[in-house]
């Protein structure tokens, strides 16, 4: 049977973090006969730039936004007979999502609309997990009178939309109001189908909440009843983000005797990193270290890295700048140098021994799978820790000696041994103050500064 063209309509508003993950899974679908239409609500971040880098079929803008108006605008710019709606922060679980979602539209004349299952991510809040697992269950069903319908992950026939377009005046639940009116059209021969096999991860969940202990208990029970292993990293994390950059910054003022060791560290790191993910790399350092690295790298590795001398840098990097300010300077100039915007930054300092492949993969996949600004390596410190003040005095991190199991743990982190950063979070604030940080614990002896 010849398939009908499917139009996938994605609504966006500042979705630079989730749009690449969503698109990466759309373009891995086994069903290939589709176009992608982006309806963007005046995003002020890099959403539109990212969409253009994926060469999607059409991007349209909307200023006077309502959910129904955005959907109608997308449909008016679409060619397909099957119309799929997907929120940018909803990511298909696997490559069969689209095939499963539209199958019933193509094979059942009595079904005018299909919506799929939505599940939480491993790091989703208890409230969002509770709601998603409660509403979107594991059994598919036909709805003849129930007008529940959810446009974050759905598909409809264009013929149904022509009869009843979406209401452009209401601000929410446009999908359920539309479904209610549609169900009146054909009595028992005009149905909605819920397909539990067409699954997406929904980062934002269904509601905003306050929460706490009771929510935790409910989510625990729902997870136990659920048939999907929700703790496995999502498949989209393995496809990686499209535009990765690795940045290495090396200050050799106090390491002149170790240039050879650090150059070899960088060669090994670059070789490891390039074997895992296609990326572009930047090394910022002194002329002497850059020359040392140039000699140390073979031609294929040298071609993948841009060498920048600190004194000749477009915005000269002061030797006394905070390391994060140095990285921020470099990231801010990437669009001018490469004519693209980085979606993720992998930072490495050649004074550390090269990050082993296992930890590079862990860093990349965990960052790609969740809502994180920073993912880095660290080690739990046991015992009482003290911080030396500028005046030379010491201040303890704790002022009591509670039983070990009740104490909060201190983590020593190794930023330069390998860390992944969200560029927008790095640029807009001090990324170390973010609440969206994940630390992968590693043995302490592996990552000491040895350069």
C-alpha cells in the first residue's frame, strides 16, 4: 500500500536544548515519507539557528500565539494528508514511533485521530513522573466518547481538520476541545485511538507542582507497575547532539618542564574523543605549546583541531582570568570562527591524563539524556574537609560530627579531566551555581592533575 505523506509539525519557544534531541530521533525513523514544519513563537535563543542547521522543510514564525493558532498555521504550511503534532521537548523513544503513530490513520477509516504514550525521563521530577505514568498507560484503546487527546504526541487526518480547525482563541486544552467536537460528528464511527506503542519522552510533564513525600510514594508504585524500564538512558542520548565542540585550554607558565607530557596527553585525548564522536576541537595556549602539539599530532588529528595562540586571540585572554571566563570567551567567538552555534562543549585540560573512553561516553550520554547545564567527574571525599581562606585561616565545611550515614557528602570534582557544558548556561551566568549539575563518581586516583 502506498503511504501518504506525513507532515510533522513542531511548535517551539526557546527549545535550543531539546530540539536537537527531538530532531535526531525524527530523522532515525523507519517510516521515511515525511516533512518537518517548525512553528516558532519568537524564540530568543538559538532554536531557529539549530532548526536551520538540520535543513528541515519549513520554518514559520508566529507572534500572536495561541496553541490552536500555531497548529492551524503549521497545517496551512504543510502538504501531508497525515498531520503529526510533536512538542519540541518530546523526544521519540525509538525509530518506530512515527510508524506506530500513523498506522491506524492509514488502516482504519473510523479513526480520525491518534495520540501516543508519554513517559518521563530518568531524571524527571516525581510530580511529572507521577502524572505521565498515571495518564498514559500501557494498553492501547479506542475512544468513542472519551475526548481526552494530547497534542504533544499525536496525529490526525487532514480531512478531519478541514471539517473542524483548532480553536484559536482558547489558551489551553485546544486538543481536548477539538476532540470533543470531532466525536460528535460521526457518533460511534468517528473515533480516537490511543496507541501505547507510539512513545515519547516528555521532559516537562503535564502540570506544574509543589510536591513531596506522598508524590514520592505514588511515583514509586507507578514505576513498579509500569512495563517500561524507566532507568535506562534514552536511546536519543546515544545519537549525540549534532554540533559538539571540545575545548582545551592550557596555561604553560608554570608547566614548562611538562610540555612534552601535556602535549602527549592532548594527543591521546583528541584521539579518544574523535573515535567516539564527530566534533570540532579548539586548543588555546601559548605559541610554544601549540608548536609542541603540532609536531605531536598526525595529520588527521591536526586537521580536526583549531589552534589559537592566546596573545593573538581575537579578544585577548588575560592570564589572570578565571578559567570559566576563559572558556566563556572562547565559546562566545565560536560562531564567528566556525559559522555555527555549539550545542555542547566538552572541556579538557591537557594537564590531566586523558579521559578514558568509558568516562567520555558516560559524560556525553548523561548530558544528552537530561536537563543538565554541567556534567563532570568527581570523587566522594570521606572525612571532615576544611577550606583555606585568603587570609590563610581554615574554615571547616561542617560544624558538627553527625553519624556518617546522616552527613552530607563533599565531592572533589575534576573539571579539566573531562566535563560537558551547555553553552547558553555558561554564557548567561556562573555555571557552577546552576542547580542542573550531574557528577559522575570515579575512583580518586584516576584523575589527579599530573601535567
